């Protein structure tokens, strides 16, 4: 086994430059929502070169559209396929899904970027550009590990199912489509940017919009109106109270260093159009965190029921009910049991590479892992080389050395998880 | 005297149709800010016909620009003059200013209007259109009264100084310019739309904008940021508390039926751009009511000092201070002493016309009266035929009978106030 490791490490070292080049090419394709095609083409080419079995398809069928976890305002997916590429095992080992998303978020204000967001510029060991960290860097690490294993002259027993999906940033329709196509496994790794921390649990989230009605009047006779802003402050207080209450219930030690494990963020309020008028509408928008083991619908119920209490206790709101909408993105929470062997294999591999214990935490954001585990029955751990803080931000970048190290850890994990077929440990081809 | 009254009433009755036509023509000219010229031309023509001494000038000199009460973001006044027209008295009587503004507010959403806002359409005794009530109708009533007195064949001792000013809706630069040009008198009537109530006192007002800083963060780790919305709720509470405190001090019986004599309206709040981000800025805008006898600067100080207290007690705000701006329009409060003879003359005339007591209240909004009294030393009473509720709204209109009745009351008041010269009570010319 030591010999195999040595060969794999040598192989990984050998393919570092081509992996950096691969990531550069991926970053240079602006694969925002609806424009994933050309970046997927690069993925497909790479998978062909490695010799994986390819499955390329455009998502979007009735099964997907009617699934309870489907949430998307995208009307068509034509031309921008999902890609799955399998390194078939010889049988008898545990299978694994390696899931990365190809979509990136928009660049925001270009003035904040030092380099062109699609330059893939490399400087002092860091590769810059939109998607470098979230999460084309993670995807490159997956492909690096798979390439090393596939080309170093050994055979794994379990299947390695690499996925490059669309739509993660908008709620996970790509991964959901892969689940519905039948892709399930004994475990999954999602290399979202965790700063090389290991996240066996992920906070889910969903967006809410609360519309509060008032009655307009002139500011000089404001008592003739009802201020939507005043009523909105009742809602804000209720949301703050609900957040406190929900978080006292979180006792998981993975959250012990986190001040608010499942926050209710109030992200936006808009009310009124004129300083001297009483505002007749207020709109509050925010993000509700969902605990790893919680059902999204029960979290929704809880929020709606507390709003209902506010409404019942306020004569105006009772007559002019609040409107609650769950809109935009939603990310399922995820949770891996504490002693799951996948967590063990990954942690062990981490220690072998870094000679120290990994940091194991719960993530403060959702990933496609919630869909994989809840609807695909696939246990998930999130672990990747990207820099959390630069994701979605200007000057997003990744440390290439971290990418290489994460590929080593993932390769070792696959060895342990999928197992090498005896007799399959031949010399490098 | 009875004979004179009869003649005047007959004259007023005779000129009803032409007054309605005058108002129609005035309404048909859209005299929003910067477009007052053509409506003023109609006023000028009318004043010439009556035989008044005209003073027409473009406002805007260093004296105006540097006056403490000047507030305007208008860069030039060329082509849109102020108009003053004097019915010269023979001497020895009390003088009076009759002040109306020619500017109107924009029409807002055209879809809410049944008729074209500049139609001047008359139906069932009501004249419709922007400015009909606020306050071209009041101005028409003034001219109707002056025309009757000037043409009925009598001479008044005191000067009658009719003013048609610009800029009332934007803070009163037109009336301020008239004061600075030397126009003062022993009393003034401003026929703003009071529903024929008499307002010897007027609430002043000014606009504030408070900018609250926070620190952005991802909603999933919202504890890493500081929510500008949360900090804004502290400000809202402080403003509510200040309003309560300020209003307990108001003991004037004119306010006894008014729930909040000097409201602090919170008209607008804007914060945040994304549901799952912690908002880093909140902007609150509103209107602060100022008591009739209060100095605007002392009201400002009071608000700023309460914000300062909030700031001192909050470590974050102490480090990241609030920004307070006094922006946009400001309307000086006004106050006439309780037993002022102008109030007596007007009330008496009201009773003569309507055979009942007038309603005397304090107005919930400012007028140009604050400038006339504070900076022109001219005692002011506000009284006019317009319908308060339709001012600034779609389908603004006025009841023509109210306009005619208010002209009767104003004409009788002028008789009492300016006095008729003995021997000047000749037959109608």
C-alpha cells in the first residue's frame, strides 16, 4: 500500500502544472447561469482524456419540475448540460460521488477587481478569477485525484462518480437532476471552499420575503395613517426572538464555537417613498438558516407561526394580514452521522498529508450536499481547497498548493473508500 | 356700511363666472417648479384689469441666497417672476398682505386622474385639476375680493398687497424674496386649502435624513457583521420616544383635538441589497414637525442630541457615528397671538357670511406664513376655500361655492381691517 501511495503522490506531483492549466482554462470561461456550456466542454475533454465513462445530458423534465426540492426561476436548460463521468470499479468496493458545480456567480462591480475576473492570472502561487475558489478549484482537485488514480496503473473496486453540475448557486437543480437520473453512492465528497476544513454538517438556508401593509397619510397628520415601518419593527423583533429561541436548541458540539449556528438574517428592508408621507408598505427580505437535521418545511412553519402570533396580537395586522413568501434560492441542510466511516477515511487521509488533525466544523452555508443526502440517500462530507472569504467576492482566488494538497487527501480517501483490487496494484502504465 | 356690504356682495355675485373662468385658466397652465411663467402672466393680466400697481421681478440675489431661512436646490429663477400687485390705500388704515403661491406639485401617476390634470373641468359645482385647491383657488378668491373692492367705488385707507409667489412647495423662497424686497404689512391672509377653517397657528416642518452604518457579512455568519437594520431600529425607537416627549409639552387648546400636534414622521427606510447579506448601511428619512412658537434650530438640536445619546450608549455607533442631514424642504412654523384683531376681523366676517362660528384650529402643515411673520414681522392667519384632503392628490378639486364664500369673507375682512375712507363710499363706478 505504501508503494501505491508513493506512485500516486509522484503522479500527482507530475500533473500539477497541467492541473493549474486546467483550472486556468476553466476560470477563463465565464460560466454564470445559462452560460455553462463552454466550461463544461473543457470538463468533458478532460474526462475523455482520463478515460472516464461520460454521461452528458440537458436537465429539465417533468420529474425534476415537480420534485419538492426543485426551486428555480430558470425557464430553459438547453445547451448547458450536466456532466457525469464514471471511473468504473471492478466491484465489491464502496462507491463515491465527487460533486462539483460549474456555475459561478456574477463578478459584481468590475472596478473592485485588480485583474480581469476571467484572466486566471497566477501570481505567487495564487490563481485569480471568478470561480477559482467557488468552486472550479475544487473541481480541478477532484479531476486531479481521479486522473492520478486512473492513470497510475491500479484498479479500484468501487465506482468513482465524478459530477460537474449546473445550478448550484441558484438552488441545486443540477444535482437534483443527477439524483433523479439515478446517481447514488455510498458516500460523496463536495469540495466547496472550506479552507481545507472538514464539514460533515451543513447549515441549510432559504429566503423569505415579508410584506407589511400600512395606510398612507400626510406626515403632518401621521395619526390618520398607519406606518408600515412601525409595524415592520414588530416583525423584526419577532424574527430576532425566533432566532434566539431556535439557536438555544442547537447543542451539537460542532457548533460550540459558533455564536449563532442558524441565524435568521434580515438582509433588506424597503419602505416609504417620501419623507413627509406615512409609508403604506414595508418589505423585509432575509435568509433563514436551517439546522443540519431540520426539515425546511418545519422551519418555514415555525417562522410563519410566529408571524401569525404577531398578527393576532395587533388589531391592524389582524385586519391587514402579512404576506409571507419563500422565494429565490434554497439550500437543503446536510448532516453526516458522527462516526461515519467516510468522515474517518477523509480525516485519516488529511492527517497523513498534513501530519496534523483536521479542523472539523459545521458549515454556515448550504451546499448541494443536502440534496445528495436527503434525496439521493448518499452520505456527504464537504471539504475543499478554496478560500471561503474570497468566494462571491472581487479578486476571488485560490492557493494552488492547497488545491494540490486537497487532491492528495482526496486520492488517499478514494484508495481507502473504494479499495484497490488485489492484483490491480500493477506498475504504472 | 350695510349699503357698502350690499354693493360689494352684489359685485361679488356679478363676477362669479369670470372668477371661475380665471381659475380654470390658471389650472390649465401647468405651473410646476420652473414653469410658473404662463400662470403668472394670467395673474398679471388680471391685476392690470383691476387697476393694481404691479411689481414683477425675478427673485434670486445675494441677500436671498445668504438668508438663514433660504433653502432651495433650484439654480435659477430667470423667466419665472414673483408678482406683487398693490391696491394703494389713502392712508391711515391698516395694511394687509394677501399671499398665494402659483407653483403646484407634480401630478403623480396620470392613471389615477379621471380627467386631464390640467383640464380645469367643471362638474356639479366643482372645478378639477392640479392646483385647483392648492392653491390657485385661494388665489382666485383673493383676486375676486380685491376686484370687488377696487371696482365697487370705494376707497380703502390701508394698502392691500396682493402677492402671487413662486416656490412655496419647495420651501418658500418666493415669499422670502418678497419680504426681503420690503413687503411688510399689519396683517396677512394666506388662503391655503383649510376647508374654510381658520388657522391662526401653523405647524412648521423640516426633513431629516439619518444614515446608519453597519458592517457587511454573509447571512450564514451574520455574527461577523453588524446589521445596519438592527442599529436603525434603535434610531426608530429614539425618534418615537422624542415625539412622545415633545408632544406632552404642547398644551395649546388649539391642539386639544389633535392626537399628535407635532409629529415626527418616519417616511422612508432603505437598507440592504441582498437577502443573505448583512446590510452595511441604512438610511432613514422623515419629516419633523415644529411647534408654532418653536425655533427650527432648537428642534434640530433636540433631535440631534437624542441621536447623540443613542450613539454614546452603543459601542458600535460610538465608533461609527450616525450622519444627520437636514435636507430638502423646510417650512417655518407660524403663530398669531390669541386675541389678535386680524383673527377677530376674519372670524366676525365668517360669522356674517355663514351665520355660524368658524372652526379655529392649528394647521398640521407649514405655509409661507412662517416666513411672513418671522422674517417680515407680519401677523398671519391661514384661511382658504380648498379641500385639504385633495391637495397633492389625484383628482384635486375645489367647490366653487366655497371659493365664492371665502371671497365674501375676505372682502368683509378687508373692509374692517383697512377701513373705508369716509367720503370714499361713493356709488359704484
